[in-house]
C-alpha cells in the first residue's frame, strides 16, 4: 500500500479525482490544511463520483501535525525542480508520495530538507507543471508497478463477450 499526501490543496475537483485514484489502488489519502475547499463541496463529490465516501481520508492541521502523526514516514516529494526522475526512485511498501498545492507546489525549504527523496515528472521546459490529479496518478502507478501491482486482481473482462 502507498499513501498519497496533498499539502494545502486548493481545488476540490483535483482532490475528488485523486480520491478516486486512491480508492482504485488501495492508497490512503492524507490532506494537510489549509484546504482551498470544504470536504463537503459538490465539486469533490462530482469528481470522485459515488466513490468519494469510500476513500480513506485523514486531515491534518499542518505539516508538523502530519509528521507527528506519521513518525518515520518515508516521504517522496514531487516537484518540477528535482534532478531525480520519478522512475529512478525505489518506492517501498507504505511509502508516502507528497504533492504540493496547485499554485506553488511544495515549499523549497521542505524540498531542501528532503532533497534525496525529491522526484519529478519529465516534461518540456516551456510547461510549468502538470495537473495535480494527473501527476498523482502518474507517480502512484509507478510505485504500484514497482511493487508488482500487489493485491490487484487481473480484470480485463468484456461486458458482453469473452476474450
């Protein structure tokens, strides 16, 4: 299992989408306040569809609260500024994948304190960043791939026909 951590997310729609991804891969979602929305907003429920109520979500007052309640957490911090590409990291079971707020990312002070666990998704230089929900999905599925997609049932069944 992996953990997805959102530091001060601003858009409920992104969080709803991320919650749906968390449910699909069996990940826990951690939200560090302040949030730019309310967890009861329609935007979250619309993006998370009817899955939102099933998502395992924990909220924290701030980053310090998160660290105190998750001692020893192995945190990988996603940033456009890292030298290490997300596919170069070795994600262990139970790791935490942290993503910053949409408008500013993770503060540089936190990145410097955790430089050996900073990761980035490669993109062309003229692009500032990817959408938060897309970034979470990209990195989370790489972590799951490295863990051999444990606990995932092979599906691929057609609705009206058979392979």
